[in-house]
């Protein structure tokens, strides 16, 4: 009983500490997301990787409506769907993927949603949004690179930057994507928030694990006192 109690105590305390540290890390992420609500700054020649995550920027270029990606397995309010990635070709030759938001799954894999743009091709536009990372999968088996040939749009699941660049046949694809602002045209449903659980959820899990450790310790002491009396 003593060995089992010690093992469980160490386990519960360790899990509580792990959840608390994850909550602290998520708090920093949420604070960065809130800072991203500031006025948009022009991206200019800045590399997206060198800017703070969720930095609010404005950028000009030409949207490529002919070659778009559909990020698969993206849910919203419990519904399955896709997120639409549209290449924006910048004046300096770089390409920045614009996440235009979430669109519902039609119910049939062979029937992809229509994600055409209302603006004419080759028309220069200025868009604004927050810079973010591409969604990442916890396991590699959940990933599916976009096809290198075939029709567009192309469905992909948790792709890498190199895989997207290969499908687009471009050399200078920015590693981050632009989360299109909700008030911008040419978008779909955009309820942007940091990925994962809120910090408070992690902290509550930490308190629960530490409570388990406290209850276990109380039970151990009570049982041993009863045996000695």
C-alpha cells in the first residue's frame, strides 16, 4: 500500500504540475492573440517568420483563385468542414497563403465546395489579418499532403510548407498563413482563436490532480491510523 500510494502521489503531483505549466504557456499564447487585435501594420518586405505570432498585418498582392487548398478535418461548433487556403502573390515574388475561413462539408467527398472569388483574376487587392502557423497534427498518420497533379482545389490534411509549395510549384512560400479578418470580403466563417483549450481549463485540471493527491494522502494516513489503534 505504501509503495502504491507513493507512486500515485508522484503521478498526480506530476500531472498537476504538467497541466499548470501548459496553462501558463497557453496564457502567453492567448495574450499574444489579444495583442494581435492592434491596428494592422504593413507587411512590406518583412518575413512572416520574423514577426510575432498573431501579428496583425496588411498586405497587397494578387489572389490566385485557380489554385486553392481545402484543409480537411476542420470542425466548427461540432460540424465537419474545410478551411480555404488561397495563395496571395506578393509584388516581390513571395507567396502568402490566406486562410479565408471555414466552409461546411457537403456530405460527399467527391463533391467539393465552390470557393471561387468574386473579384476578377489578376486584380491587385489589399487584405488584412493575423499571422499564424499552419495547423499541425499530433500523429503523422493524420496527415495527407496535397496532390501534385490533378484539378483544383486540392484537399489536404495538416500539410507542411514544403508540400504546399511543391503543389503550387513556387519557390518562396511564406511559412505562416494569414487568418483573414472577419470584416474582410471574399471570406467564409471566421471565428479565429488560439488552438487548443483555454488556459483556465488546464489550470482546473491541475487543481483536480492535486486534489486527487491530497485525498489519497488523507486516506493513507487515516487507514494507517486505524490500523495502529
